[in-house]
């Protein structure tokens, strides 16, 4: 069985697909209801996930590299 994600919305009476999708009669569907989050809540969630991923990627004993360690500077980098 292959899975496909299709965006949809509920208008209060019916579920409407937001993009074209060919479905055969009796096709089994799995519906995941997304919690209604404000933009700020979603942004905070992404920041938390990103921070967690960075923390797991770098250990507590990581060396600190100085700018002298750069062998070939990126000419497009503006020093931000």
C-alpha cells in the first residue's frame, strides 16, 4: 500500500480536497486533524525542534573555530 498526502479542509459539513486527487470508490483513507495553531505558536514549535536538532548534532566538547581557520573565504558572505 502506498501513501500519499493531500491537503484538505473541512467547511463545517464536508471535507474538501485542496488539490486534485483521483480516488477509486472504497479507497481507504486516513484523516489526520491538525490542531488549529496560530502562526506564532507554529513558529515557536519550529524553533524548539530546530534547537533540539542542533543540540543533538553538536556535543558539549565541540571546539570553537576562529576566523583564522577559514581556508577559502566566501566572497558572497557579508559578515552577518
